[in-house]
């Protein structure tokens, strides 16, 4: 088959593309970052992911059997907003339908809702509706927090623990999350490529932690146990904004705190992914947190 992936030079798309190439599939990518280092040495042909060029999207997708869509943005920056990302996703899916793509594997988020006050979760629900109504066969995967060599959250928590004598928790850290290993998500996505049925499933790992337990586990595994200080969420955001000035990034957003504290990053379904966070941390304790992972540098610079 010919399979198009958005963001195959980025994070989750890269792991999915690697597995498909190993199966002998032809893989192309639509990317916002054509000058990013190519991890596939030219075996994945790159096309622009230019939402202002709908004819170009159509031409790039012609001949593809499957579209794997990982496109989204973590937070608003300038005109690159989450409502705009919903519009962009609609353009992408329309182009796929017009190009004759038969199936879409779409990466979403746990607990999306059109009634959510949080643009991230509202936008993900809107995108799912577009996928379902497209007429293509579809699989929608709903992961939570991704864990892996290039992840943002786990890496940057570890980065801070390795460098500061304390760690600030919004409130008491009793809200929960259920991380998923990126390789496990990629495996589910590849399985979904070969299925024929329409399906929506959560893609989560076997562990559910409170946020405090998560930070404690990371500190224990990487040898950086620290004093955990509960503070009001607004103060935690101020601290993150202060650190962001020195890091040249957006460390944390109010929406992310609200979503985390609302327990939106856990699943009510049995876990389909098997990798335990403790095992992954033990295997990567020297590498994780060695450097800061910048969202701005990854997607906006």
C-alpha cells in the first residue's frame, strides 16, 4: 500500500512510519518541517503540509490508500491556534476524500468533548466528528501523555528534578494520569492501518498514577528525589512562566493544568498498551531529562 503520514519526521508519526517501512509499505509524509533531519535517509518522500494550498494537499495525497493523521498543536501561538487547527484538519480530510484515500487512522486524545471548555479537548472532538462524517473507513486512537525518547512532559519533569532541589505541584497532586509508551501507540496505529472496521479506542498504558506519584516515581528511578511543594494552581503557572523565560519555551499552560486536574488523561477502558513507565524509566534513566525538550523549537522555529 501507499500510506501518507502527517509528521513522519516529527514524533509519533516517526515511530508509525518506521514500523510501516519495516513491513515493506510505501510511506510518504506531509510535513510542516521539510528541512528537519530525515530519519529515514530518503525512503520517505516529503510533501508540504500547507493548509493554504488545498490543491497541493490533494495532489500530494493522490494514490495514497491510507492517511495516518497525527497533526495537532499543543497550544496557541500567534495565528496558529487550536480552532485554526480544527479548520486545517477539515481541509486535510476533505483533500484525502477527494484524492480517493480509503481509510484514515486518526490520533486524538482521551475524553474529547464538544462541550468541553478546554479548546484542546473541544478541538479533538470536532476533529473526530470530521473523521467520522468523511465517508472514509476510520480508526480513531485516543492516547494520553506520550512517553518516549522525544516526549515533552516526562522528559521535562525529569529535567527539572535533576536540576532543582524541589518541585512545585499544582494543588496536592492527587489528580491522575495514565501515560502510554510511544512504541505501544505506534503498534496500535499500525494494526489499525490493516483493519477494515470503523473503530474508536483509547490507547493507554497499564499504569494510573496521581501526578504526585508520577513525579515521585521519576525522582526515584533517575536518582533525583526532591521535596514536592503543593501550591495553588495559579502560583504553579506563575512559577512555570518564570522558568519559561529562561528556557525560551512554554513550559506549561493553564489549559494543560485544567485538563490534568479534571482527570481527563485517564481512560475508563482496559489498557491496550503493556509497557510500564517504571520499566521504561529504569532503562533510560541516564538519557531522560539530560536536556530540555522545547515545544517552540520543535514546532515553531
